[in-house]
C-alpha cells in the first residue's frame, strides 16, 4: 500500500494549510515561519526520502553526523525560534484548545482520562473574577516568557482514530512512555486525539542561542547546551549540560518551574529519532515493529476512500492553547500528483476535506481563513494543474 503514496511536507504558523509553505526536505535551505507569537526557521530531514518536491535529495549530511549516525536516526525536525511577547491582537485571534490547557499550578488531566476538545469549555473565573485564561496570560507576561511546563510539542488529529488503532497499540505506547519519552501525555481514544509532551523533556537537543547554519552539515546545526550566555543561564537554574541528563531533569515539576523560554531570546531544538521510518511507513520500537500505513490518520474510519492522509507535529502553548508552529506530513496518492509536483483536482479536494475537519474542530479561525495567502504570495495554494 505504501508504494501508492507520496509525501509532501508543509509548514506554517497555524493549522490552515492554505497558509503553509512547502518544505524542501533534506535541503540545507531553511523555511521561515513568522506570526505574532514566534519567529522560526526550520529544516526537515528524512532518510531515504522519495517525496515532494520532485528530485529532492534522498538524504542529508545531517545523518552522517554524530550522534545521528550511531542512533540510526530516520528523520529530524530542526527548529530555531524566537518567542515574541504576545499582543492583545494575537491572543484575541488565537483559538484556545480545550485539551491540556491547565496551568501547571492547577495540575493536569490524568493520562488515561477521556478528554474531548470537541467544544471549548466555559471560561473559568478566579477568586477576583479574572478569567483563568487571562491569569495564564498575566503569569506568562510577568515571567517574561513561556514556562517550561507550557511549551508543548507533539501530534494531534481532528477526528477519532480509536476504532482503527492497531493490535498492540497499548503495548507500543507503554514502550514510548517508558523507553523514549516519559513526559508524553495525551488521549489517543478521544474524539480529537492528541499526544503532547513538554518540549523541555521531549526535544532530543535544546540549545540556548542561535546555533549555526552550515550547508555541509545539512543546514541548521547545533549541539546540546548553548552559547556562552545560554550555558551560563542553563547552569544557573541547575539544567545539566548533556541532552540525556537534561531530558531526565526536565521531567521534574521544579525543573519546569525554573525554565522560561524568554521572549526575544533565540533557542534551537531538534526532534529526531530512529523509530518512524517514512520510507517504509513503519514504526520501529525496541522489540516491536508496526506497519502503520493502513492505520495512518485513522483512514479506516472513512465511509469512502480517502485520497490523502496527514501526520501533524505542533508546537503550542499548553496554558493558552496558542499555536506557534505546525509541520504537516501529507500523503497523497501518486496518481493525484502531477509530474511537476503540483496537486491534481482529486488531491486538492482531499486537502479541502482535511481543512474542513480542522475547521469543524475549531483549529482554524476566521482570522486565519481571511489571512490565507494566494498561491502567488507564497502560500501552499491549491496547486491545480
């Protein structure tokens, strides 16, 4: 089944794919994403890549570097970002997700609790009558940045996938949470499933500073730690210098309390692993391999054949529900893609179906729809030929 599809990767600052740009996978050239909340440059690398744009490199020099060569990493999402202090306009225009939106001082939902974000909960009020969401905003503003609790990274979907989760899924999740990312939380059985983790413990590499861009190393390149000031500030709050040690340290509440992603300061992060093989569409965990093509995006739930499928990585704020960055892996039937890489009408219609689901889920706002660029302005467009 996998050989019938081709991958296209896009990125944007929200869920609206019409606002996205196509990512040149395995190119050293970065894609810039900017909105009222963040300025970001990204590189996406995939081993044995055979997707769009046509004639993309099948690999990147990144995979020859350590520790990626020794780890046999299969993909990488490298992000250099600078958080911006939110304005009233940006917060009024951003949808607030009902999932995982508690402030750390109020605790979080139990991992196995059924959570639905099909409708936004009524706004909570504090003792002084101030809304809880406004309190979150004020706490962040006073801190001068985003709490280590609240910068989340992970996957979400706009529709149920519980009826198409493969045999052994619970076992696979236990492996992921025990062996790979103990900070991961979410509900794959919800109406709109999600799996998020605090970026501080989920990212394989966290570098406080601008890092470097080196074409011979595949583009964005940085190591765990930071520049001189970044290392000094990490050590001042007790953050270890090593990646493995920092990930373990970041699981503690006190550690996340101390870490602030400061407004106006640049950070570099890398999310990479050997577990998801995009060339074979297989999940390869320690002692467990799962072909995922027929389960991708819950496609078996469709009453009719779905011609595209998506896997979405999201950088977001847990406390406010604001979206900073979306990286979208879309699968299209090869027969629905032109030789020049543009989408045929059937693929465009499939993309619009995905858009409609995101809209119904409340993840695309009216403002984002109005702000969607035309094809000439650099957006993803409909690519019809």
